[in-house]
């Protein structure tokens, strides 16, 4: 196994989070590609773990916190670390130290770039990327909010802890219509997938469903709206865990449509 920087030949596999085989990745659209085009010149760093056949089996992406989903100074923020864990494609490579090697390589790189520390995030429930994994690697809690935990490791004494951006107002229901509001930054295909499914459901159901999309790919926009990636249906979050299926989104939205039509 070797840790390398992202190079041109691996960009498409990186954009699909190493899941070139996945139909869902295609369904998630090209939002990550647009985000990557913007952020690659603004300090985004990507490292890949290659196996002996030079297939990408793990990745870590991190960027200056000032360009990220959290607030802080002179830190790098790990947006995502992922070691391929499915049977399909390159197969399951988790639990063999690849994640630890990727994190160590990113930390070393951040130090070399003059960062005062590294921040990361995870969930506090036992699914997805748990923040506990970073804590095993010496990270401390900076802040917790709604099941998500922001963690960090300082390199210098004068480093300041990162913070979550303050939550902004949730778009409220509008009489006579069903409102789907999607805040989308583009960096995460799982979030992009929910956005695309919601947009498709809204288009298929038609009026009174109104789909409103807010571009939060610029950190200033995230901070202004107080949301990075989230879809709200009449003021309620559409997602509370893994991405809901298209059918589940359409069914839930249809209920709102019936309610509006009855009133
Ligand atoms: C967490 C992760 C990066 C670790 O990489 P890895 O190569 O499997 O890890 P290592 O071999 O270095 O370490 C293994 C440890 O990670 C733990 N681990 C595995 N998946 C985990 C997860 N999702 N959260 C927390 N810990 C996890 C294992 O239990 C093991 O713990 P142990 O050392 O106490 O036995 C990897 O397992 C992974 O990608 N998991 C899925 C995370 C995810 O959903 N990411 C979001 C993608 S968008």
C-alpha cells in the first residue's frame, strides 16, 4: 500500500469516492466535480491509498478551514476520509491500517504547509464516520451540535479551536405550496444524491411542489445561510441518517401535496 497525492489519472475515481461501480454515484450528478474545480486552486488537498495493483482503495480530502464547513484559523479541515468498504469494485479494505496511514500523511502534510493543527468531524451515533475514530488518533472535542462532533488536534500552543458555523433559519412552509429547499455545497456525493432525488421528486410531482436550490459552495454563502448541505421539506429535514431513497422522498412529498390540495 502506498499513499500518494491525487493525480490526473485518478480524478474521476476520486470524484466518485472510489465507487466507480456505483449507480448512486452517477445519480448524485456532477456537483462534486464543480466543487473540486473551484477548490483545487484554493488549497484543497487529496491523498489516495493505492494497493499493490495501484488501484485507489482509500482517500482523504482536507482543505484550509477558512474554505471549509467550519470556522477557524490556520487549521486544515478534514472533510472526509474513506477506505473502500464494499464488496463491489476494489472490495473491502477497511481495518488494515489504511485509514490511520491516510490520516498520518494528511497531518504531516498540514504541518509542512505551516498549519497550526487539523480539524475533522464525525457523527456521535454508530453509523457513517464516527468522531470516536479521530479521538483514538489523539483528537479532542471542539464542539458538538445535533449529533455531529467537531474534533481537532493542535500542533502549536497558539492554535485556536475550530467552531461550527452558527445554524441559520430553516425555510418555513408557505401556504398553498409544498416547499423543498436544498442547500448544496457539492463536496459530498451522499448529500448531492439527496439533492438530486429531491429535485427529481419535485419535478415529477409538479405544482404545488416548489423546489428552491441554494448554492453554498462558497464558504461565505454557508456562513450567511447557516447551512452547508441539507434539504428541508416544508421546514423539516428530509434526511436523518443515510440518504433516503427516491421512493421514500416522493412518498413523503406526496403526503404534503395531498394535504395542500385538501386545504
Ligand atoms: C473509519 C475509517 C476511515 C478507518 O479506516 P481503516 O483503514 O478501516 O482503519 P484502521 O485500520 O486504520 O483502523 C481500524 C479501526 O477503525 C474502526 N472503524 C472502522 N470504521 C469506523 C467508523 N465508521 N467509525 C469509527 N471507527 C471505525 C475499527 O473498528 C477499528 O478500530 P480498532 O482499531 O479499535 O479495532 C474506515 O473504516 C472508513 O472509511 N469507514 C467508513 C467511514 C465513513 O462512513 N466515512 C464517510 C465516507 S463519506
